[in-house]
C-alpha cells in the first residue's frame, strides 16, 4: 500500500479526468467504482486506487493525494505526468 501526495498545475476536475483516462478502460483497465469532482475510486487487478484532489489555496493548480493497493509504480508514473 502506498499513500502519496503531489502538487499539480491542473484543476481538480482535470486531474480526475486524467486519472480516469490513465487508469481506466483506455489505460490500465481499472473500473470506476465512485467518481465526483474531487475524488475517484477505481478497482481492478487485485487492487485499486483512491484519488482525492483539493484546489490550491492560492493561485492555480491543486494538491493530489492517491492511496493505492497493487498499483504503486503506475501511480508514481501518473503523478510525474500531471506535474
């Protein structure tokens, strides 16, 4: 299990959309179990990811927190793509 946080230049809604594209059916094939403007839950491959995004207090961008089970390397790759 991994819990990791990063800052990104994207808005929360954009982060959620990018996560669905990256991890979902067109990417790693995880299934969306729950989705809102600030959060996303996906499962598959014996694990899953929980994404929580909060808009930056000052300026543009947001803070992303991802908790994962069995998808640690892919989560790290995703975070490098959205910085």
